[in-house]
C-alpha cells in the first residue's frame, strides 16, 4: 500500500498560517519520495508567534525568501494524490490549515483519502500513556526530529505502514474551490 505522510508547521494560531510543509511517499514502509518546503505565509497571516517559533524553531527571517504555499502546492499535491491513503498525525489540525490555505489562494479543488495516525495509535495502543507522535515513534524505534515537517510526515507514515488500518478509519478530505 502506498502511504503519504503529511505534516505542516504553522507561523501562528491563525488557520492557514502554514510556514513549513513535509510530505513523504512510502510503499510497504519504504520511502519513495520526500518533499519539504519552508513557506512564507499568506500576506494576511504573515507573522510568527513566539509560541510557534519555540515549538518548531522556524523564525520569521527564515521565511522571507521562501515561496508561498501556492508555489509549492502542485508538488505536494502530486504526492498526496499518488498515494492510496494520506497519513496525518492529528489530522483535524493539519486539514483545517490545508483547507484554509487552499481557500486563501483560491486553489483548485482536491480530494484524497486519509487516516489520522493519532486515532490509529489510540485504537491499537489503548494502554499507552501518550499517543503523541514522539511517544509512538519511540515505541516503534523510529528516531526523528520532532516538529520538523518532513520528519514528522515520514514518521507518521512509517508508523501507519506497520499497523492494520481498519477500513472505517479511512476518511475523505474534499476541498471544493469557492466552497
């Protein structure tokens, strides 16, 4: 099964303030392609909160010469739609930001199947004290840099590739332009 891990880091608490994108395409647990971009947030959201900077370490200055989301979306979208399923740890967070940034830039409609690896881990590891990405990665012996968009994306896809994904855990993301 082809899985594509997806992760965003955000500049601030505003929906759509994506400042980093990571996507990793895996087939049977083996990485086929990886894409990572620093992204200058949309002009309406172009500021960095101290809280977010402290979490991911990306500064406002790091983004000044970066492309905007609309410039990297085609490349990321290619990986997403080439997968059988997109894997996102805490999917509601990332998908809310994706929906908003697609709307901000008036980008074309897109849809794909996805699974939330947080929910998947909660299902498989009821006894675990935490289902955070770093705790689950430790459980699987995966060493990674947490809150790095590409490493988070690859890690959640690697975890999901080692678990049974119940059919009823697969959801559909649909963004309709002008919706």
